[in-house]
C-alpha cells in the first residue's frame, strides 16, 4: 500500500510540475492576428514546443510552433524548417515578450500546416 501511495504521489508531483511549466495561450493577443513571411534564421526543434526565429521589420521574431509530435503527424519535419527556408507564419503577438508570436498555422513550400 505504501508503495502505491508513493508512486501515486510521485506521479501527481510530476504532473503538477509539468502543468505549471506550460505557459498556456492566455499570454497572446488573439485580437491582433498578423503574418510574417521570412527566411528561417534558426530552429529549436524541442518539446514542449518547437520555435523558429524569423527576421521581420528589422527585428528577430521568435515564433512558437506546435508540439513536435503534432507537427510530425501533420507531415512537417525539422528538415523542412532548415535555416534559409522561407516560411509564412500566421498568428498572434505575445502580450509579455516583445517580438514573440504564437503561430496558428505556417506555410512551407506552398503547403499549409495547422499548429492547433
């Protein structure tokens, strides 16, 4: 019984930490949708969300994408987002960080990938 309680407690603690680490989408302004079309400067292909850096209006924007598993299920791979590839990202600006956006969808080589 003690073993089950310990395992359940550890799971609960891990789940709480994971949930608090995830920022949620409330920190993006969904009333200010905009689009950036630019060459990829850098890619961070990592969980919980991949990120690409794009130059836009004399600034480098960090674009938060979907979780890797979701993008892969929809046919988007890290190789498609390599440095120099031109993509179009449609999404919402962060209310907390200047030059950050959450992508709703991206277009790579003429194909649209939904991030939600």
